[in-house]
C-alpha cells in the first residue's frame, strides 16, 4: 500500500520558517519525481516545487529564493524548507509522487500551514 505522509505544518508568524517533510512507503522512491503542491481556501491546487529522482529542482516564481526542496533517497523522504513565510503562503501543502516512466502518481493527505500574526 502506497503512503505519503506529510508533517511539519503549523502556525507561524510572517517572516518565520517551517520545514515540511513527506515520508513515502510502498513505492520505489528513487524512481519517483517528487513535488509539493498547495491549496489555499477557495483556490485551485498549485505546484510549489519539484525535485526529480536524480535531484534536479524547480520552483514556482512565488517561492524562488525562499523555499528549498530536497530529498533523501535512503530515507524515502522529501522535505520543503520554507523561509521568509508570508500570509499568502497559507494553504494546505500536499506531497506528490510521480513515477518517472509510467507517470503513476500518488498524493499525501496534506498538512496545514498558516502564516499569521
């Protein structure tokens, strides 16, 4: 059974930091590209950042310079370090795994990030 379990969300003040983690099980993690998405209330889910199975990263413009995605293939985890958080970063953050060949993909249950003073 495939599971993606996110953790690390919470309430933080503007300008603060959070580190999200996603632990994967039931998949051959090293042959999956990993992505973080987010969905704010009343808005569509949007891509935040991605990392390929070999570690190549990409970021949406609105998080460049503030967020860092990384992965540990030995531990089957992907993390999202979020710095200089803004109120508009408030959303539920989802981990997504996409097989490099078949494009089969899986989602975590999400973790809430709230940026507020």
